[in-house]
């Protein structure tokens, strides 16, 4: 079995495309193929919006890794290797940013699983130039194309979607970049969680903050809290910062791979935890969040999470805290609370 995800395996079959190039890798990359790629081309830079992936690559001496919502570094890159992201809007965003940055004559290779909608690249790349499928294997496709038109200037601010959510006589403006959870609507699970929360005080962490809906509502209802918000996605971090600013709220928003960059003295850890990684379902980050929560809490700290009712989180919480209470339940969601 290859240690690479299927899109990397199809790129690996086509190494000749990368010979002599300065390659900028972007999108839903999640393995160490860029390290091998560095042996076949002049240079490899990985731009990722995923903080966990960035931390994985940081120690690799042969590649440069850049984490953020926008690639703003000086670069020699003359080819992009784009791993097709699960959200089509995110693919449009990355293309607009990278083509604007690298300009005409930039070559592009796009790889991705067919079920992820990679075929959309044929239409999406038209404003930039021609693109053609050259290989398919392992239910994946490999496209090569070239930017032949001068791309439009990229402005990050133009990519935020704004929408209003109302909660308990409060109207909030939510700002959300492509691919960020809660894009365009108030999530039902988040609302149930907020309906169940007590009055909050002290230091509060909104874990997996997405576009910042939960954190912003908590800050409005509990103006004296010391709010912190974290997410593994740079796009989510920028969205939450923009949401706080749009509503005149303050809080510390930062990237973290589970608890990698958090404090350890929270009075409340509150989360509508994500359980998707790529196209497949992953629960490991949430299980770590729950199992290790007491180590990151002040004395008598509390945990509140919302989760799909079918997920087996109570035993993990029970083991970590010695207690776990179900405070609210619908046919789809459950709210769990634990006290240190």
C-alpha cells in the first residue's frame, strides 16, 4: 500500500511534468508527496490553509511551507500543483489567488478524486487558459493546463460572504470565506448548543470556531468573558476575525491543531466540533479534544459540546472528566456537559 493519498499517487505517475520546475503545491494536500516531489524539480513550496498539515511539513528541510488564508510570499514558482478541495468555492478562491500572484505562463496541474467534482476545473479554468485531462487512475483525474490570460487582481476582502443571523433579539453579521463551516446559514447544532449554555464567565474557548457564530453570540450575551477562538483552518481564522470586527466585538482568534497553540486555564471549553477531513469522515481531532480537555482547563472548568446523537462521545468524556451529562437532545443532536 502506498503511503500517499490517491491524488498524490496519480501525480507520482506523472513526475515528468514537474522536471525542472519551481512547484507551488496548494489545496487539499495531506501527505508527504511534496517531499518526494522536491527530488524531481528545482524547488517545492507548499501553501496550506490547514495548520495541522503545516505543522507536519515544518520539519522538512527540502521544502518551504507557508500557512495562511492568502499566499503573499515572494516566489519563483512557475507551476501550481492543486489538490482539488472538497468545496468548489474554495477551488475558485485558490485559483483566483494563485493565478493572480504567479501571472501569465504559469503551468498548472490539478489532481483529485472524481467524486469530489474535479471535472469542474474544465469550466473553472477557462478565464485563465486551456486545461486538459491527461491521466485517470484510482478513481482520480490528472489535468494539465497553462495560464495564458492576464489574471485579475486578487482582493481577499471581495471573497467574504456576509449574512445575517438572529439570536435572542440580537442580529449578527457573519463573514465567511469559501470552504468555511456555516457558510451562509445558522447551523442547527450551534443554535441548540447556544440555547443550552448557562451564563458564562472567565476565560472561554470556542474550539473549531468556523466563521465565528458561536463565539460572537457568546461575547454578546456575556460581554465580560475573555473570549478565545481557534480553528485548524486559516480561512476559518480570518472569517472569525472578520465576524468579530463586523460586530464590534473583541476576542483572540488563532490557528491551533487541537490544543497545540491554546492556553491551559479555560473556565469553559465550548465546541460544535468538526468531524470532516477531506471527503472522508474523521473523528480523531474531536476525540483528542474531549480526552485531553481537563488538562487545558482551570479548576472547576466546564466542557459543553454539541454532536450528532449517534457519535459515541459520552464514554470518552466520562473517562476524561469522571462525569458526562446530556443536557439537551433532538433526534439529530445531543448537548453534552462535563465538569472538572
